[in-house]
């Protein structure tokens, strides 16, 4: 299985990079990163 470690890492990183490009590269842009950031900010906001 050791000989396939590099291939597995390459495939996983390709999936993540492809997902990021698919989400962010749109004509009007995406609010995915902004939505995640707002959710985290709301979670840590002091009351």
C-alpha cells in the first residue's frame, strides 16, 4: 500500500482543488467562503 500513498494524496488534493475552483470560479462569484466565515464569526461572537 505504501507505493500508492502519493497517488492517494494527489487524488484527494485534486478533488478539493476542483471543488474550490467549481465553487469560486463563477460569473457572479461565490459566497461560500464568506458564508463559512460569517457562521464562524457568529459562533464566537460575545453576547
